C-alpha cells in the first residue's frame, strides 16, 4: 500500500485523535475493499511508512494525554491518581 506524504501526515493526525482505521480510510478516500491490506500493514509491517505514521500519531497523543493525567494527579485529582496507578500496574513486567 503506497500513500503520499500528505496522506501519511493525515494518517498521523487522525490516529492522534484516536480515529479507527476504517474512519481514517474513509477520510482518505481509500476504497473499503483495501481494508484488510490497510489493517495488515498497521498490525504487522513495522517498517512500512503507514505503520510508522499511524503509531507515531497514536503514541504522541497518548503521551500528551498521560502527561495531562499525571499533572492532574499531582494536583490532587483522585480520578487522575487512580488512572495513574492503573497505568503503573499495567506497565509492570
């Protein structure tokens, strides 16, 4: 699957807003009969530019979100503290 640099930037932005792969395909006007190929690249082909753009967008947004939750927890938010403890417990080996 070959996408232009503009499309890859769009994938990164949309993934950062946690849109599903199907929604990203619709937005980029990628035919739905290519959905299996699109999802396979996202799951398995870690050197593919699409895989990198999607995961870079999603992870960058998740980092920002976790930083916000952490700051809220440090400021005394009980729900944020619970969320941080859950993240901590889930991150252990």
